[in-house]
């Protein structure tokens, strides 16, 4: 994975898409910054943060992903890989279905993914510092360049979905105390059933992350 660090950018996701539109896709590439001024969150909401937090987006061809990965659940997959890196540093971070990073009961970040032809875009935002009382922030010191190298190395290893899911399915119990947004409606996860493909069955519907 080629990693490009920028001092400031409006959105790593937009920057990356513009870069690919102009130069085409050759190999996986990531755009990283700690100062994003107009980021994109889930459901097209903004995801900004104070200077010093972490924002990055990367692009990868589907052929470089695990063969058993349900593409609709790639947000879970990429989120959980990062969670494991953070855990190695001592963090108590956990993943609320499908793609939100939490410390205790406060969101500290999230992941969005979208598919464009054979290319998968992924964007991640993570609060390393306090933003406001509504959101939390990472509970450890994080060596940015070293940690991201470990993260992208883990993506290169193409860890099978079944291995990630076996661990995530245990952690999913924490999500049952929370709500999620489905079709712009808050829905309780208390009775949700997690399926093997990363979707949930809730309110008599099968729902993927859609992000």
C-alpha cells in the first residue's frame, strides 16, 4: 500500500477519488491527514474533527481482498482489522455494528466503504483527541505511521472473513445495548440477529451496513 501524508485536505475520500479519476488506478494507495476540513461520514453526513485526529482513505482492487469477504460487509472487516491493531497498543476500543469505533459508550470514529466497478474505496475517521462532550477519543497514545503500517500490512495478508467474523460475532453482543440508523430511522439492536455474512436480521428485515 502506497501511503501519502497530507498536512491538510478538505476530504481524504474526495481527494482520493479525484486522484484516481485523473491518474487511474495502478496499485492500492492511501491518503492520510490529521487535519480534515470537510470530511464525509456515514449517510453523507460530515465527519470533521480537530487538528491532530486521524483521517484516511484508501482504494484497493477487489481481487486483493479475501475471497470469502462479503463485499457488503467490508466496513466491518476493515474496522475490525484496525481495532485489532489498536488493541495491540492497549486500547479498549470496540466495534458497534456495523462500522463505528467506540470507547465504552461513546463513538470515537467510523468507517465508510463504497464500490466503484472493481475498486473498493474505504474511509476511516478516528478521534485521537477530544472533539466535544458528545464524542469520545482514543484511550491510548497511537504511533501514527507505525500503526498505519501495521494496519495496511494486515490488509495485505488477506485475513479470511470467517476468522474476523468469528471474533466479531462475540463482540456483537455489545451492540445489542445500542441503536443504529436504518433508512434514516433509529432502530434498537437489542433483538437483532447477526448473520454469517455480516448483515443483521431486525424488524423482520435482513439489513447490511449499506455504507
